[in-house]
């Protein structure tokens, strides 16, 4: 099973187990949706802690699915269910939380990461934009300027830097143990990210990010479309902006730039280093 649920006292533990990097493919999305149902039918739970098995929390979507039509449940719908779950969710991350992995964290009420964990939304490097709320939730946490910088470049942060930015709430050597110690009553008072006030408009920051993208990612479409979405986060209601984000993601992933970048991505990972390079 790609997602396993168990109970430890008043805590539900949801484990992502989709080796090697817990990519958020169909089986994992189905498992997370089932985990919400499970949690809401467990009497006496005061939290659900989602964590990753293996060396990472979750390293983004499954790019192998991008060449096929989307199959429900879609990640935005899964994350909306987690965010609105009657039992608050805590993310306990280690290794990496990238793309959909970070978007999953942003849908949780409280976010913890182990020291050195890499967090980011690198979708533009594959020719797409974050497709499950990243362009709308992140600006509500860090503001327009910082979100524009991070999302348009695909830059990853360490857990320590993410804590300083307010993306996560704590850094702990053992995130799962730390999540178990969070006071249950406090969880109910923590804000749901999508209900936070919209970020302040920042035309100068958006313009600067557009200029930087034109220079460093010349002729690439995704960074500019990501900036469009960050810009509307200041003025368009969350649900409506989320729909626009999803439409943009689907359109871009079917485009020639995204297909070419995926080809490069898989070719680089499939290439074997020559013997002379790896010989002792």
C-alpha cells in the first residue's frame, strides 16, 4: 500500500510509502484520500501526522503520469480534503519535501521538518507551475515578493531557511516525535493556510521577478505563468485562483516545452556513467 494508517493513542499516523521518493502518483493520492476518511471515522483523534517512509517525505508529483490524461482523485482535491478535515493534520518531513510534497505540507495545520530537509516548488524546471495550491498558499505565508522569488526560480530551501521564512513551524531532529508532543488544544487554534488574508499586491516584486526570469530562463513560459498566478493571489478568491492554477498546470504540462524538459529529466536520470568515470 502506498499509504498506511495506524493509531498511536489520540494520534493518527499516516505514512507515505511509495519508493523510492514517495512521488505523489495515483496510488498515493488515493491512499491519502482514504486516510482522510479513516481519520474522520476514528473516535477520539486529536491530530493526524503525515510522514514519509524511506529517505524523503515526498519529492513531488510522478512525472511519468504527465503524458497521460489526469486521473482522479486530483492532488488539489486531496489537499483541500486534508485542509478541511475535522481532525487537524501535522506534516512531519525529512529529506525532501518538493513540489506536491511541499504543497501537502502547506495543506496541513502545522509543519515540522528535520534539520537540512530540502523544501521547494521546483515545477518551473519541468516547464509547469505548481498545480495543487502552491501559487496560492505560499504567498499567504511569505508574501508576494518572497513567493515570486521562490516559485519562479524553483529554488529549494533548507528547513532552517524555511522556518525563518515562516513556511514551516518547527525544525526538530525527530519530526514525528515532535508532532506527537504538540498540544492538541493548540492545533484547533492554528489557521488554515487558505483562509489566511490574501497577500498584499507587490507590482514591483512581480516586475523584478519577471525581469530575472527573462534573463535566466529566456523564452521559458512556466516562470511567467507562475508569476501571473502569484499576482492574482492578492486579488482573486482562493477557490477561483486555485481553478486557474490547475488549468494553467494542465495546459503547460501538455505543451512542447514541458514535454522537452521531461525528456531531458528522464534522460539525465537514465544515463549510466561510463566505467572510466566511476572506476576507482
